[in-house]
C-alpha cells in the first residue's frame, strides 16, 4: 500500500472501546434531515466485525416489534458520537449469523457475569495531526512592505514640505534683502543726481525788485 494512503488512513483513526461479536452496544450516531441534525441511538447485539484500519466496520442487530433489524457502521466514522458497551456476550464465534434465523427469546445471547465495569472512551483521534510548518507568505510580506512604504510616504512628503518651506523662507529673506539693497542704491543714486544738478546750475544776478528805481534813470535820461 502506498505510504500516502496509509498516512491518510492513519490520520482518520479514532479511539473506540474494545468489543467483540456477541456484545450489546449502544451506538450514538448523527442523523441529518434537511437542515436539521439530531442524535439517534441504536442498541443491539454485534454479529460481526470485519475489515481493518480506517475501513473497519461492525454490524449491530436488534429485534424491533418481532422483526430483525441490522445496521452496519464504519468504526471510525466522524458521525458516530460515542459507542457504549452495555453488556459482554458469552459466545465462541466471530460471526453470529445464526441469530438471523431465530426470533424472540431464542435470539438472545448469554451474558458474562464476571465482566469488569466498562470505562467510557472519548471519540478522539488516535494520532493528533502534526501542524505543518507555515510556508513563508511572500505575498503577505510584500503587502506589509507596501503598507510600510505607503505609511512612510506622508512622512517623506511632510519632510519635503518642511524643506521647501524653509527654502522658500530663505529665498524670501534673500529677495527682501536684495530689494532693500536696490532701494538703497536707487535712493543713493537720486541723492547724488540731485547734488550734481544743484552744482551745475550757474548763479543768477540779483534783480532790483522796485520798478521805480528802474524807471528813474530813464526819466533822467529824457531830461
């Protein structure tokens, strides 16, 4: 048998109580009806066990209103909630097919009185599954790095904005200083041009403000 199939079947094995043909069992199994799920109990005598491993089955027979009813269950089925051993049978056969031809008291199986008290067995897996090593999630790592990069972008933008604001402030201060220097140079040039114009104007002769003084000599000349 392939090792892969063997490992898969080994992972499906469950803990079950020890019982043989002739024992009376109560099998609690799940019944699904549409969207509802309920637990049903089937009690009867084990007439056979067959198979091995995950494919092992057992058949339980009971009398219902004088009619024999048999049901076969997979021993390691997950639908079986638990198996209870009600009584131990005193038989010397592995297959009790002769019970099919008997009805009433003749279909009973003698019980062993010296049987030890039964111990409840939990229906859990025999071999706990080994957790596989989690593969490295490269996509998840890439997503995390992308998220970190996105988070870092606002910080970089803020830093660039601060640098730009600082450079803008420096450039504004330089522009103001240059404007002040130009204004000073222009005012100095205006002052110098004004002084030069004052120096270039020739002095004018003083004029006599009184008209009489200017007319008197003329009259004297006429006389």
